[in-house]
C-alpha cells in the first residue's frame, strides 16, 4: 500500500504561529515527512515566508510585504497575534529557513505566492536558493499561478512542480502537464477516485490541502493520495500509523 506523505502546512500551524521557526521546529518534531512554506518578496527583493500579501493578519504591522525592506519587516512581531508566548517570533527569510532545513531528513514544498502579486523574478530567486542549498531533488515548487509554474519549468524542466487549484475542470491532469506541472495540489473537495486514477495513469502525484479532520485523512490514505498538507501533522502521523496497522 502506498504511503501518503504528510506535509506540515505552514509548519505545525495549529500549535504555533504559521510560517515561523517555532511552527517549523514543531513540524520537524511531529514525525511529518515534509514542510510546506509560502514565499513572498520584500521591497528589496528578499524572499520571505508569509502567507498573505499584507502583514496585517499575522504580525503587529500594517501594509504590504512588498512595501517593507528586509530590515524593516524583520522588526515585526510575527507571533503575538497567535499567543503572547510567541512574541519573540519574527518573519523568517527563505535563506534562514533553508539553512535550518537542509540537514533534516525531510521533503519540502515551496509555494510561490504569486496569485495576487506577480513578484518579478521570484521564480529565479527561489530556484537559485534551492540550488545553493542542494535541495532541488527533495523539493516541489507549487503555485496557483500557472505563469509561475511555467517559469520554473522553463528554468529547469527537471524540477518537481505542482499546479495548485481549487477549481474543477475537464482533464485536469492533462491541463496541468501541458502547463509545465509534474504534479497536482488540489483542495480536498476536488478529490475523487476518477481524478486520482487519471493523474496516476499519467505519472502525476496528487497532494491534497488542507486536511485537518481525521475522516479526510482516512479518505486520503485509503485512496492512495501521494501527500496531504495539514496544520496538525502530529495527528496525521498518528492516524496514518493506525491506518497502516489496520490495513497490513
Ligand atoms: O499548498 C497548499 C496550500 O497551502 C494552498 O493554500 O492558501 O493555504 O496557501 P494556502
Ligand atoms: Ca500555502
């Protein structure tokens, strides 16, 4: 039976503020196979890890990431919104994350957050950072924006890429492949046997977001999804162990 890989979504983001070192550290201790991170660019074009284009929701600042220099954005408190216990958390750069991640025995999903703002050259900057850290072979680069997927494919056709989508369409596997994606990252409501078989017949891994309920985890494990993204990786690992024991 295929083992569904568990990616900690923005780190262990139910337990610690998303996309901070605290959340990544907990993810690495949870037994998860991988970590998913979101990348945006500062004004001085430094890749930083934050989900929203605006810093308001997850920091004590206001305004857009692209209006902040690295020096300025680093001063923000990225943890107190979650709990005062995390008031020392700051926004993490891609570079800091990759230094920490490199020696870990884990896989990585870098999501390029280009669906609202098309940051110039973000694809090349992220690709170069992954090359510098020798992480390309265990990374999949994903985006909701097909231009970003295509750009990564054009930079290096050997890189694992994923088209992220929550929209149903005819022959999604073929569509994704034609646009330079080697895998598909879908919202859970799109998941069914037919799509999964269609993708697997085309050698296209399918990973599903965001899976926090045990019943959805079971469904993904049972159908043989290639990966899930979850805010509760420790629970997903526990349910997967139980599922494997029951289905040996
Ligand atoms: O990469 C899967 C998932 O993270 C995509 O949605 O909005 O959580 O970044 P979002
Ligand atoms: Ca994401």
